[in-house]
């Protein structure tokens, strides 16, 4: 089991395109790295060696892509065992997955939203509990972005997204990886209040935050891309999240269209600045 991350910490995604820059970065440029174990399990050669070196120098968190927690096909037990081996070998402090499904007679290579119903709550919560048993640790699930909600199923009680997320967390007894950009994108696309959504998240279950860039398709349509700088509105929402729930480890997600490393590290530093400001203001308020 890995050592817990410090709450006031800022991380960066471990992507193959950034390997050289990450290896050359100053020791204190970021506090932790996050990788998708799906993309690294069984990888050897120079990529595997680079991963080993980075994991030896920096705390590593893992964010899964392909468990399909909400899917209907049986969970892949062989893959789960390989994930556990990877987490144990690299002393991973936090493992998370998406509150979604990504398989249907094969991989869809996208994160599909679940229907917000009680039946779906029971289904995905049972699968999360099983994953936690196999992995021998608590996991965190991430609220996902989505662009079309499921039509109500006849006889099923539809729920709001915020109630669905809370119900899954409670029944599964797992943690939450709160993606602030996804909250912003969904709030615009589906017409709800982002601040209210954040306020209704369970503070005690929040393990970490994600922040990322998105694409402005239209005034009322935002697309979660992880391929651009974080928007000012999302920085503001991250500060709101800190003030509501306290400071927690926060990852800057960037998956493609990478700028120069100093530009990425400036965004990582902005996370740290926000964390210090909020922590400082809370300390002053309690003095």
C-alpha cells in the first residue's frame, strides 16, 4: 500500500509524450504523477524503465480507463489481478476509476454515462465493492462528463446526477475523485448550478481533485478534451471546491496538444498557489 499523499499537493499526468521532460524536471516541479495502469501494465523496454525511474522519484497515483465499472459484462478478474500487482509494485497511494461504462461486446474506447436510476446505483455499487475486495484497498470513483442523458426507463425512478453520485458513494462505501472541469462542463451542457453540485458532494469521501481544459463548442456546449489550458471559470470553481471541502491532492490533466513544459508547470504552480491561499484564509479565520 502506498503512502498517502499530502493534502496540499499538485500533480501532473504521466504521459509517454512527456517522459523526457518529466525525467528532466526539477525535483520539486510537481508533487506526484498520475498514470493509467491500463497503458503501462506489462510495458518493458525504455518506456518501462522510464516509468520505474519516475515512480522511484515521485509518488504515483493511478487512474483507470477500462474496468467498465458500470458495464453489464462480468468484471475482468485477470485484469483486476494485474492491476493489484501494478499498484502494489509501485506503492500507489491512490487508485481511481470512472463512474461510467466503456464496454459493450468489446471496448467502446469512450466513457459512457450510466442511467441515473436506483437499479444502476445497486449494480455499479456492487461492482465497486467487488473491485475494492480484489484490490485490497479503497478506490475513488470519478464523476464523468456526458453529453446526452439516458431517457427514463419505464417503471424506473430517475434521479438527478448529484443524487446518483451520492447514492453510489454511500452504497459502495468508496471515495470520490471530484473532477471540477467535468462539473463545469456538465453544468453548462445540462443547465444546472455548478456551485450547488459541488456543495452537495460528500466532503468526507473526497480523496482528490482533477482539473483540466475543455473546448468551447458553443455558449451552451462545452466539450471535455484535456487538450487545452484550464479556463478561468474552472480555476474559480476549483477554489470554490477547496473552500467547501478543504484542500486535497489535485491533478492537472493534459492528454494531448502539449505546450512547453514550463507552461504546464505554471498551471501546476497555480494549483499550489490556490491551495496555499485557501489554507491560509481558513487558518486566519480560525485564529
